[in-house]
């Protein structure tokens, strides 16, 4: 073990777990170069970025920006193509001959295809803006050349090369403008740390020390804390990064919504300990990785590259989790926005009914678990009397519950009380389809539901939904015993593993008839 670790070793002592607020305060003190052993030296240049603390969901949304950039590029290039094709012809694209229209369309396909296949939406660290714009120019030049060649091959007489040149120039100018905006946006995100993955290390070892030192140099990984079960022998901090407790403390730490990956920085030869820690930490929704001690700078940089990964999700290759997340977000925005507009009269009438039925606010807000155990505020129409509202769900609703109002019974039986959650969907905190969000601290009997099933947190690996696979398969409403909790978690995990656009549409299509057909269910 290095002198840095040995110098910090102290006898067994009590540690107070730091929550996110405490970590922010420590980071701010370290950034100012505060006095004391905990913030001295390297702590002043530590991996904390106190000016930007985004949770995993917010950073993941930034990583999906490449998909949004490409969607806007597609719309822009298609618009330029349609305008130029219309102007070059007789005024109607459908009536113009093939020689006039086809080159524009094929040119646009070539440009958009090359933009994607050449990874022009990655915006890799270190790539100069001029180099990126040069690659864009090369792609548009290739598309323009193909368009003119096709036009000449089809009909050398009718091909309008002047308009094809105008199309190429306009497309290039449009993409230049957009990609200057995209490059500037990514640069700002990277500078603020919004694209930098947050990791915590398990194991106050020499592996952890080397990783933290490299993270300080590279500035593309944030190490938020270290956890080690051998607290009596571990230091208070490593290179300015605090040791926050044991692995069991990590299971319940308030910092986990801000963590992208958990890295086991222990000797991989200790196979029994690796298996035990992996099994214990896999109950969390965070990704768990094993850091094998690299030999030499090349292996070390390769390992850190795998941790940091690219700032923006790849558009290439088979459908992956990032592309599924983008498709799901587009589905939420389009369908959710349309639903909000169409259901506006129903929402207004429901709000009026709640106001006239009983005194108190129209809406009921409750803190629930979201993606990666993030705490979100979920909106509902108030269905209980104001004096007996239960924000922590310490007592689940039962049949003929005396706390539910007259209008509340109708709202709960038809699930109309859930309509305000469309706002949570549009904000990106929830999805239309996913595991239902449970209240923080919700109890089944006298025991917190999350403690009844080891895999409970697996349901937080996806955004919660207004409806879901569990809901249409009969698992909705209160959970009376451990078996109910286990079945709910099993159905939620099954959905997360199978999620697709078509499954989501199927679940949405079945939701209304299933809920209305099950009037005996307690909701």
C-alpha cells in the first residue's frame, strides 16, 4: 500500500455517512482549498464538480442527445430536399419526372446515411470543431456528387445540375449551422461535467488510489466516494475522495441516484469476496463493474476509457439500451403530449369535481422512487380527505377505506386520479409504461416493502410508468404480503428485460379495458 494510504490510516473510528448535501459541502470546501487534512493537497483539485450535480437520469438524457441531434438533422435535410426538388420541377413533386426528383432523394439518403455510419454524432473528446465540420463537408460533397451522377445517368438532358448544386450548398450550410450548435452544446456539457460519469469505488486499495489519481489527471470520470468494509484499517480519504462507510452503507446511501457505476477496486484473485460483493451490490439498480489492476499505462488508460466511455450514445450497431431509451422517450413525448391535449376537458372536469367534493387542494403530491432510486414528486388528483392524506403510504388503501372521499372512490376505481402524472411523463421523470412508482418508505404490513424482496431495487432500472406490465397482469393496488411484493417485482423485472415499442403499445392498448373490467380491484 502506498504512503498516501498509510499516512491516512488511523485507529478504528466512527464515521458519519454523508448524504448528497454533505458531499456537495465537502466538494465545495475542497474546491475552495479549505484547510484541514481532509481537503488539503490533492483535494483542492479533486474529482468533485460541485457546480453541477445531475442525477443519473438527467445525465443519461444528455447522453441521448446524439439521437435528438440526428432527428433534427434528418428533418432539416428532408426539408431542404423537398424545397429544392419542388423548385427544380414544375411545382409538383408527384408530377415531375424521375430524372428531376430521384437525384435529390438519393443525395439526401447518402448524406444522412454517411452522417450516421461515420459516427458524426459522437462528438468525441479532443475532436476539433474544424475537423468535425470538414468531415460534414466531405459527406455533403459525396452526396452531391452521387446526386449529380444519378441525374446524368438517368437523363443527361433533363438533369438540372444547377439546382443540385444549390441543394448541396444549402444542405451544407444547414448542417454546418446545426453542427456548430451541437458542438457548442456538447462542449458546454462536457465542461460542466454533465457528460462525465459518476462512479463510486468499493475497496480502499492501491487499485482505487491509482484510479483516483488518473481520474484527477483525465477529468473524464467523477469519483464521488469510496466504500470499504474494513473501516478500522481504511483511511478517511484517498486523494481527497472520502471513504463513506462499508458496502452495506452503499445499499441505502442517498448518493446512489447520482451514481452511474459501482466499481469493485479489489484484488480479482479474491474470488470469494468478489462473488459476495457482486451478489450483494447487484440488488442495486446501478451497474457493477470489476476493476482488474492494469499493468502499464496503456492498459490503465484502456480500463479508464471503458469507465468513461463516449460522452454521447452510439447510433451504430444493433438496438441497444440507449437507443431503446431514446425511442421510449420519443414515444412518451408524442403520445403523452397528444393525450394531455385530448384529455384536457376530462382533467378540467375532474379538477372541478375534486374541488367541489371536499375542502383541500386539488392535487396530491407524493415523493416516490424513480429511475435509479431518484426521489421524484408524483402528481395525482387528491382522492382522500386532506386531514388523513398519507404521503408516505404507511397505511395502504383498503376496500371501503374511510379516508377516501366520494369523488375519490370514482377516481381511484377508474384510475382518473393518475392523469396529472402526464406532467411527470413530459418532464422526463416518468414514462407512460414502466414499473409503477412506489412511495418512499411504503410498508407491507408493518415492514417496509423494499426489505421484503432482495431484488426490489431492480425495478428502478427503468423510469416508472403510469401503467405497466404488472398492472395489466393483475398486480396493482396495495401489496398485502411478501408474496404480493415478490410477484410485483418479478413482473416489473420481466417487463424491463422485454421492453420494446410494440410491447409498450400493447400494454397501453390493454390498460383501459383491464382497469375498467376489474372494478373489484382496490386502487
